[in-house]
C-alpha cells in the first residue's frame, strides 16, 4: 500500500480541525439549551464538583489516546470558562431586562479595526444578534454618546499592563453620571502589516500610534533604513496603508485591523513586552444588579475629608471588613485644587451584606463617594 503524501496528510489534519470546530459549536448550542433550564429554575451557573469530575474523566481518556493529559486539562478549563462566561452574561442580561434585546449600540474611541473595536465585538457578539460599533475621536465623545442616547454603552480602556492607567477614562467616570456594568481584557498583539506579503527589508516607512511605536521600539531599532511616523491611531494607520497601496509602506496595528482592511501580516508579536494586556470597562447611564452567585467586582471613587490620616482610616474600613482591595488609584479632583479622588476596585457584590456595610461606613468617612457599579469579573485567557 503506497504511503500517503504530505498533502494528503495535511488534508486529513484540516478535516479533523474542521470537525473539532464544529463539535465546539455544537457544544455551545447545547450550553445555550442548558442555560435556558438554569434561568427558569434558578439553578447555579457553575457546578465545580461536576467540572472536576469531567476533567479527570477526560484526562484518563487522553492518556489512552496518546494525548498529553495536562495539555487537555488546560484546554478544557478554557472551554469550561468560556461556557461560564457566556452563561454569566446571559444571567446578567436577564436580570436587568436586557434578555429580549437583539441589538446593542456601542460607542468607542477610534475607528474600525482599533483594539477597542475588537474588544467590544468580542465582549458583545456572543450575546446579541447585532452589535453596532460607533467610533469617536475622543473618549469624552464616546461617553457623551451614551448620555445623549446615541449609544447604549461606551467601551473605554481603563488600564494597560505596559502604559499603566488611562487617566481620561477615570476622569470621565468622576465627572459624568456613568456607571461600570462590565469589563473586558484584551491581549494587545502588535503586528507589522502591508498591502502584500513583502520582505521586512523592503519596508521604508511605518505608521502607527505613538504608544504602539514606543511599545515596539526594540523591533523598530533593527530596521535601520526605515522611517517611523506617528499617526492618529493604529487602525487609522492600517487604513492609510491600504488606501495608499504602497508596498514600501507598513503599519503597526492588531491582526483585527489587518483582517478588516485586507492587509497582509508580515511580522507578528513585535512588542517589547509579550504580556501586553488592556482592560476595558463597559459604561452605561444606569448601574446593573448582579445575582449573588456571580463572582463580582465593585468599583467606587471617593474624596477624603481634610484631616490627618483620612485615607488610612478609609482603607482600614475596607481591610477590617475582610474585603479584598484589588486596585487603588489616585487622580486630582477636578475643580478642587490640591484634593485627590481615589479609585478602588473591591472583590464582591455591593449587595453582599459584608460589602454593603463597609460601603456605608466608608461613606460616612468621606467628603464625596460614588459607587461606580458591581459587575461580573472577567475571567479566561481568550
């Protein structure tokens, strides 16, 4: 019997990969059916004991099939986490009378293909039949779109593992009647892209946002004959490269932008720091309520009274209540010279008695306090 050619082997692998994707799709459709029963019977979203039994069972099958059990465990924990994420969002939507909504309008800063656009689609696309993303030049314009009713929510970056906090977003949360109703985390993977698949040595001009350029400066330093120019944002740089159709010109942006504008990625993952993540918040004109079974985070801002040790007294209230504080950030309080606003992220739901009591005590110790919202914690690596 003749041996299979490499092309025949690859076609077999392609068919198997297609089967895996179709099976995952079928699994997700079944998850939706199970979810409908859970919502009607108030059954818990998670069953940790069942999850662990499933993992152990699959690991034993993996060993028999010649698959690394630890690789399979990692993969299935991600699959389970994706399922839990979907069910969590569905439960929140139902409890906040959004289950019947089939379309959502999302305001963001940037243009088609921006990282904010990509993160917004990832966050909302599994939940709605139609996700309409509207790009604005400035963060404030995206927030104002929610206030004016031109968008249902704004999708704003709030911190990055390389660049730090995005102060514009913190200031908008303090100034406006806006509330956080969700969060998303996106891995920022900068890519070099051009109109065609050309050699990097042929590139003479690269366009991108200044922050992306700074994050990729080690890679760019190796391109001696290449001129690097700042542009409005990464996606707009990609769009210009497409429109100019100049094979000596390239852009640094995300793979999502390359897909939208039909560009070819000639180098991937070119940032200095590989673990580059941006956290986004979903901002609405009204807060949401979350089921007690969900793993939540509560965000708030406050200004201390003008007395010695005021901040420490406030933080001690949180610590003495046994509540985990996951973030503390300070910003100047606009309109109040030499005063600061403090932003806190706390583990828990504001409706939990323990956290609710701590918030009441904290309010009595502050000059100003606003609870920005309780919302599900974003989990998973996708």
